C-alpha cells in the first residue's frame, strides 16, 4: 500500500463572483491558505481567488 502524500485537493473561490476552481496544494510546504490572482471567466477579468474549505 502506498502512503498518503502531502498533496491535497483544494477549492479556490473568487472574491468578486461565485466562480470556483479546484487545484492541488502541498500542505507540508505551504500550510497557510493560498491566495492567487487568476482570470475569472464570469467577470472576464483577473481577480483574487482565495482557498475555501
């Protein structure tokens, strides 16, 4: 049996719309919550996406 890795699947939620996307995160290297500036398809511009639980 393989050990469970340090990577987990997380949901990133837009701060300005209801848009979400899923990505992987290494919880050993980056234990704090992620915050990324990405393109929002609904608003058609770049906005901040924050990690949601």
